[in-house]
């Protein structure tokens, strides 16, 4: 018999049972007792569509459920608890590992930060020292350059000043030495000393030997004697013949411009060239002073004597 035939038979059988008088009376009597378990089970079978799903099958399901429940209550939860404990332990281990890694990373970052700060400080300190040294060297170089420039400018100005002085002196010497500049005067002619417009000659060795400074200083300077009038006269005559306006002072570095000599009383004024420039002097032939004082060296002593010989020599 197939499953479909059995289902139809069970349905017919259930219908017959429902049509029995006992069932009708039980339904119409309110005080009758409740339906028996068998009747309830038949109703359930009818609703479910056949007897194959009731009875033993349901009992089997109940038994199976009971066995599963017993199995769960007896030993099934033990495995879950073990798995839960392992997972909790694994989670705790992972958390500890992350915490350790985080702490290590934080410490490493802090160490790197400190190392970087120290390196930056060291680098900054070195750079600061190098920059300070560079600035100091640059400052010293600039100071030296400015000082050298200042020295060069001073030397240039002094050189230019000397050049201008020498140029003026040369121009003046050339002008003084220009024979045409003077023309004919008391210093012209073979007897020029007789044409002097002041007192005639009175100066000689008797005067310079009596100058107060002469004995001691002449010995110190190695002056044996002064140029006499005859020597000076010969020099002037030679200069006139050559149309030269100066004579070289004997035993001296000076050149005397004899046309510039002019006398007043015992004092004579004149111009002379010391090799660098033309200088104007004033001499007292009676007292033996040059510019108000004793000569400072042998050159000035010889110049003083030559000017007095031109003005007052005899």
C-alpha cells in the first residue's frame, strides 16, 4: 500500500469516527468531560493530513528531541565552553600583543624624537658655530679691506700732494732760474757786488768765527772753514756767464738763488732750493742766526754763510 492510499484510508476512518453518536452527544452536552487524548490526537492527524505523521513519528521526534536535549545538557556544552575559553584567551593574548606593540612603538617614537631633537640641536649648534665663524671671518676681512683702502687712499693723497708740491717747486725753480725773468739788476755784470743797493761789504771770517755756536758746532759737524767771498764771487760770475740764476752752495745740499737776495741792515732774506722745494729764509749775518735761531746742521751753516757773502761779502 502506498503512502497516498494510507492517507486516504486514515481520512475516511477519521470521518466515520466523527459521525458516531457518542461524539455528537459529547459535543452537545456542555457538562460532558473534555475530549480524550485519543480524540485530540485524531484531530491533529486529520489536520496534518494523515496518520503517517502522527503516533509513532511524533513519538520518535519527541524521543529524538529528548535525546538531543540530554546530549546538550550532559556533554554538548562542555565543548562550547572550551572553545569560548580558548577564544577569550586568544583575544587576551592579541590584546596584550597589541598593547606591547603599541608601547614599543610609542617608546621607539619617543626615542626617535629625542634622537632627532639631539641631532637637530647638535646640527644647529654646529651650524651656528660655523655661521658665527664665517661672519667673524667676513667681518675681519671687511675691516682689513677698509683699512687697506683707507691706507691706500692716504698714500695716494700724500703722493699726489708730494707730486703737486714738487711740481710747484719745479715750476718755481724754473721761473726763478729763468734768466730773462730778472733781466739786468745789481747782481749783473762783473762788478755786481759794487752795485748792491745796501751797505758795501763788511762781512768776512772775523764775523762767523765769533758766532757763539760756531766753534763747538763746527767741530762737531766737521766744518773746517766756510766759503770765502772770493769763492762765492767766482760762482756768481760763472752763473752769470751761463745765464743761470742760482749757485750751488759749497759743502751743502742747497742751491742759492742769488738774484733773490735782499738786505736790510744786518738782516738778509733770500730763497734756496733744498732738493725738494724752494724755501724762503731770513738770516742775521752779524749774530749768525737763520730764521731766528742757530743753524741745525752743517748744510744750514754753509747756506747762512753763502747768503751773507752775497749780501755783505768783501
